[in-house]
C-alpha cells in the first residue's frame, strides 16, 4: 500500500534508503525539508510492515527508489495523470518502469548527479549525492539533457 509519509515513518525510511546513492539522495532531501513543505511530498510503499519503495516529489521532479525494483506502475500512472514530472531520476531498473509511461521524455543513463530545478528554474539544494561510489543515475527529462540545463 502506498501512502504519504509522516514523521512516524522516518526511522523506517532512513533504514531503507541508506544502502544506495539513490536512496541516500532521497533521504538527504527528506532530512533537509521534512514532510511538511508544500514543494515536497514523500510517499512510501509498505507491504507486510516493511518498506518496498519510496517516491519523492520535489518541485515537480520525481526521485524513486525500490531496492527490489517493485516500482508501482499503477501509482505512477495516477500521479502522472495529476502532474507530469519535469524530471525522473533513480536507479536504471527503477526508472525503466517510469519510462513505460513517459515515452516522449528524453533519457540519459550515465548521469553522475541529477540537478533539480524549482518552478522558477533555480537549482534546488538539499539533494546530496556524495558517496556515490561511481553509481550511474538514469534520468528522464522533458528537455534534452545535453544542454546542461537539467544535469551536470
């Protein structure tokens, strides 16, 4: 079941997100902005009392992370029906699932650090990707990524 995170979920998602750079990036944004900011919404997928995935909507951008690649396409389809993201970022196998719904987006599989922009085009701080151990991000974007606008 996917639901919006609350402060009561912090320990569960901290343990779940701490293993890979993709999860740590989501966790850094949660720690920076919490669960109450209007520009950020965090969803958690809980099955049988354990975390199966976390979805971070930040300024119209989606970061997703599922260790077992159990990304809920029905949830994404509902969310994309409400608002199409400017950018989707995460581990390649996770983002592949989102790409089934966003067929007109540009894709880049060798991104070292996704840059998130707010609605005014300003770079959003708070998403740390330090300690990435050379991990490669997969990014889907409405605009071509080569122009340097979306990624560095």
